[in-house]
């Protein structure tokens, strides 16, 4: 079914320009395939109007219509785990949060992932790079290192997380860890191949790709980077590594950059997640090698990780996307809050308001994220041929006053309170914060059962 959006404050974020593509009174036609067929300013042409019925027209008078947000770094299984590790930096927080998931069943992970995916959609995030919880259970870090002998769970533990993302109706890239210390090389590659194969059975319009959750930062295996690079080449997948995130054991973390560099990972689509405890030399080498990075402002603040040198990275030519990370370390999946935190952090760090402007921040949290994920041909902006994934945002509910500069007000003054509707492929998936997914109520009930089920096994995590 086609859909015609009219009278919108249209923000398109087009590729190839820094202009946000703002149209004060715009229209957009969504085809039967869920992709954008045409768009423009003023009244739509007569042939466009004639192509849809009255029931298929959305009058967005006075409201923003903008691309759905892209989170280029997310852990959607954590939606039932908010409020843990509040007094800790990364490793202590992981002990609290992932020390809890090690007791969760595949079905509990399914419902928590589904709940997290619907939570993202309800807040305007229509595409996510999603790290699944690895098969090998979390083990505590000591001096930035781990032993690597934690128990290994079955493949169903990954499959059900991927299923939860699929069933939510969010677009996603599915990332899984290789857990290279668990078993022989043949076993490691066979497990990863099975995880990729499972995801590739899904509708490719929603499962946009498979990827590796890069674990070199965590792994004691001396050839972890080589394993990941070999899997990238075998399966044609990308790789995003949590890297240089936490302010502990910084020299040890930095020493591992050479492992990825020497293995040839930088030019194969490697993304660095967080990339905070870095140096000008490491940034320069990463840019020269072709790597990109994903920036998580709210998470970095919540975990006291620090502030990534994003303006400097952009100036040096690095591609940057923005992620919401996860509900257990961002707490509220609010992309507007995430954008504002990013803007404020950079301006405060550099004491320069031009260090991060709203238009740039919006681009990083939409098209920029899609670019580093390699899916910008399908999502991230409102352009003909791309999926019609968009948000409808009402600046008068609540009323923020006159829009002196509409795009800047969209970034700086909007919030989920203003979010009226979310569409994926031209189909309504959230109406004023209420999911249209038939599994939403059950997902909510299931995650509320987690404390009673897990505290007897885990104890009450700090």
C-alpha cells in the first residue's frame, strides 16, 4: 500500500552534502515496496495525488518528518537490565550486567532483545547495529585482561537473540563474537558460520547484514585479530570492535591496536566502537588504514569513559557514526538526548560552540551511522529509492515556541515527548509511544519477570 505524506517540515539529510535538506512545506510518496518513490516541496503533482486514496495520505502540517535514527552501536538484549552497575566504570558495570545475563536462557534473551528492539523503535530508532551477547559467558577483567576460559553456551543462545530483533520489525545488522579461546580453530569458524547462516535466512530488507563483534580488546588469544580477519574474508562481513573505551589499563589497550593493523583488518570494513583512550598517532594510522568509528556520547558519560576526539577525527578524514549503545548504560533510548550530550561534551571539552553543530550531529546519528555500517544505500536519509523509515515529530506537543532555525530546534529542543509516530517502510510501528507489534505486551510481561527468575541464581547485582 502506498502512502503520501504532505505539508511536512521535511528534513532529508541527503548524501553528498552537509546541507540538512530542509523543506518548510514538503511531500513524500512511499511506494508499495516501502521505499521512497518521490518527494519534493509545495503541493505534490496531480499524478502523485491521484496515485493514492484519501486513507493513504498523512497530513503532517506543522510537523517534522525526518529520517529514522540509526544507532551504529547497540546491545538490544539489555533492555531488561537497566539500573545496574551505576557506581562503576566499564568493567565493574559488565560484572553487574553481563554477570546477570550469564544466567539467562535463550528464551529470556529472546524476549529481552525483542523488548529492546521495540524500545528503540518507540523512540525513533529504525536501524541498529546490534551486538548479541556472545556464546562465551562474561568473565571479570583483571588489569584489563581476562583468562578466556568461561563456559560456552549453545548456538541457540545467539539464534534467539537474532530472532528477537527480527520479530520486532527493526532493521538491523547482526553482530556476534567469535569467542576464539573456546575450542579449536575449526570449532570457532564453524560456530561463527552457523550464526551468520541463521541471520541470512531472514528477510534481507530487515536483516541488513551480519558482522563480527570484535573481541581483540578482551581476548587473551594472541591470534584473535587474525581469526576475525579470516572470518571477514570468508563470509564478506564487517567487524566492529569495542576498543580503547575504558580509562583502565590504557597502555595495554593501546598496545592491541597493532594487532588489528598488522592483521589487515583496517581496510576490510573495521569499525572502532568508542575509540576514546587514543592518541593522534593511532587516529592517523586508523584513518590511513580505512577504519571508521562509532561514538556513544550518553554511554561514555554514564560509564565515566571519557570523551572521544570526534571533531579531530572528522577533520582527519575518519567516518563517524553515532550509537545509543544499550538500555543498561544509556538508560533511556533517547536519540535526541544522545545528540545533545554529544554536542555539549565536545563544546565543553574544546570550549568552542562550533566544535559540534546540530546539523552535523543529526547527520552522524542518521546517515553517518548508516555509512559506517555499509547500509547507507538503503537507510539513513530520506531519498528516492531508500526505505521510507521516518519519524513524525510535533514541535507543538509540547510546544517549544517559535522555530527560529527549524533544523537546530529539531536537534536541540525535541524529545520523545514530541515524537508522534514512527514508520518503517511506510508502515506505522509506533503511535505516540505505543507499539503496533502484536508481541509488545508479551515482551513487556516477560522482561518484568526477570528479577524474580534471576535473583535466586545470581543474587542481587550491584
